[in-house]
C-alpha cells in the first residue's frame, strides 16, 4: 500500500458526523467546533468559505473544500452576512444568542436547515487518528477542489445517500466519505502548485517509492536498511541516500515514526495491552515500545492512553 492510502486507512474512528444542510439566504454558519478535519461539498447552489484570518473562497456547485481545524471558520451565502447559527463542539447548533437550533431545524434523516435551495454536504472527523494527523499536518488550513477542473460522481452520490435511512447506511456513508476525501486529496496533491509532502512526491520514485510501500504494507516486519535494499534491488548506501534525499528522513527514522503513530492509534482506539500493541507495530517487548514512545513523545504509552482517552480525569476534570 502506498503512503497516502496507508495514512488514510489506518485505525481511525469511524462514524464521522455527516449532515445535509438545506439553506435559504440569508444564512451564515459560524463554525467553532474545533474539529481537526471538515469536508464541505456544495451539492447545489453557491456559498462562501471564510477561514479565520484568510481570504473568502467562493464555492460553486460540485466544489469540495477541506478545512483543517481547530481554527474557526464561516460558511455563508455571502461573506457580509452576519452569523445566523453557531456550531459548537459536538456539532451542537445555536443562534448567536445561545438558543438551541438542532431540533428546531431538523428536516429528517441527517438533514438540517431552513429547507432552502442551497445544499451543503458537511462531513466532520472529530477525532482522527495519529496516522491521519501525520497527513493533515501536510495540508494547508483550507484547500478547495473546483468542479470545473475535477469531474467526480461522488458529491451527488453522497448527497443522495445522506437522506436515506436503511440498514447498513452508516457503513455506506463512511465508505463514500473515505472515497471523496482520498479523491480530493489526491487531486490536490497532484497539482503543480500544491506543496505536497515529500513522502507523497517520493511515491513515484522506483526506489524510494517501493521502499515506502514495503514499510506501509508491513510496518511490524523487522526491517533493516539491508533488507529494504535487497527488496528494492539497490545497495544499502544507495537506498539510504535516495530515500533520505526524497523523503527527508532516513528509512529507519521514517519507520519509527510510522510505528509510533500506529501504536498511538491502537492505544487510543482499542483495549489492547501495551504488550499486544508493541507486538502489532514491530517492537519485541513493551519495554522497547515504551522507550521509543517516551523518547519521541515525552510520555509512556500508558500515560499517553490516559491523557487521550480520559483527558478530563487526568486534568482533574476542571470545569470548562
């Protein structure tokens, strides 16, 4: 598997928040949910995306925007329209004065709004895994894929599926969202003016790209520079030199980061013991994992799990 596929297909939370918003001008949503990632698609009508401290971006039918949090942003019919709703953490919606809107504007299965002609598809990943975070760190605060340069059937398909309430619908929506996100990021990374991360640019190289695929296919394998070099058909020195030049770090440093990111996901998203996590990501013992984890992250695996799974407990449950 290539690096992009691996980073997006790691053990991350499923069941993203998905909503079809039907809106009638004037409308303006001040989004302050602090979500790490939001995907917005204009299924019908037009709108404006106004990132915090950034220039407004006009969104036309079929356009897809990816917003990297946790900074707030505004989605509106016009940049000058004052907020008509505020979106809080947990996707709670209120008026600017604090009056609850979720139930009042509910229009059916995963559908919300005033019932207007503008249709915005909203998908929010509230707690993406560490592997996804490694990818998100390479993205700008906002990116927009224009329908005039990118033909995709996924936006109307997702719009149609959002209004349905059938068995297995959550799985269908998860898969469609995965497809749309991967397709949008791949389209953006392929642009000449995009500042794509080094590991993405390296995937086309016959040596470094093959080494990256080997590492992502089986990060738990006891890889060495020598075994990677043998698999890629070059000398150890040639592999180390080419990989480091193209990816920006040595093969073993990249593998360490990959393993620790995978371990962080497993610690946060499963009940596996540290010993089990160590074996799954390629460390021979929990001690070896703990040593590497603490060296890089400043926390032991157990401390990391406590702080990410039960942050209020660790912080003393201080009132918000």
